[in-house]
């Protein structure tokens, strides 16, 4: 396990934000009355956050070729080529059309690909790199989970003595 440090503000936002996982995600939460509900909910929110960051990553698996021809940018480029009669009236699927299409694809991929050294590393890229370089031992996670400190419910109690003292110092009208 790893201790994740948040500012109080970010933690409060994470805890208070309502989020219902999509059924297709496979995440199922226990009933709100379950003693570990808050832990499950927090973990689910963090996992979804990581998935969102990773989905915006520019990296792909090392053995996969980056395919930039499946996005809206390519669709607009192709539409523009057709409007400007790039294919010279050739029928879709003909040998000449496919040759021109292949040349357009090559040109598009070269113009879209940016050398990695000139791009700032995104959080999603960092996460994917870490996931590829670390080993994950689920049994170790289970052992560490048994030794976790108590939940943070005490942070949400507005009547804690320290909170009460701070309130009295800053606001004199109650």
C-alpha cells in the first residue's frame, strides 16, 4: 500500500463529490450501510480518476502502433481531401483511390506525430509508465490492508474540540 497525501481541500472535494460508476465499468459498491462503504467509494473514485488520466495519455503499449486514423481530426482531414477532389473522381476501393488514400494516411500520421522529447509528460503517461515498471503483489496488498489506520470519519465531525476552538477564535458570534 502507498500513503496518498491530499490537501484537506482536495480530499474534501473527493469525498463530497457524488459519483455513480457506469454499470459497464464493472465497479460495484456495497450498500451505504456497509462498514467499508466509504473506503470502497473512495477507491472507486480514485480508480476512475486514474482511468480518465490514462485514457488521455499519448502513449500506447510499446508493441502497438499508434493509430491516429480513428479520430475526428482524421475524419475532418479526409472530408477536406474529398471536398478538394484529392481523389480525382476515383471510385472508393479502386487501386488508384487506395494508393492516394495510403499516401494521405502517411502524410497525416507524419504531420500529427510529435517527437516525444518535445512534449511535456502528462499525468496519464506517468501512470502508464509506472504501471509498466512496477510489480504488483495482490497478496501483499491484502496483508497491508489489514493494517490500515482507522477511517477518517473523525475529520467530518464538526464538534471536535480543535475545530470548536478554531471556530471560537475566528468567529465570535454563535
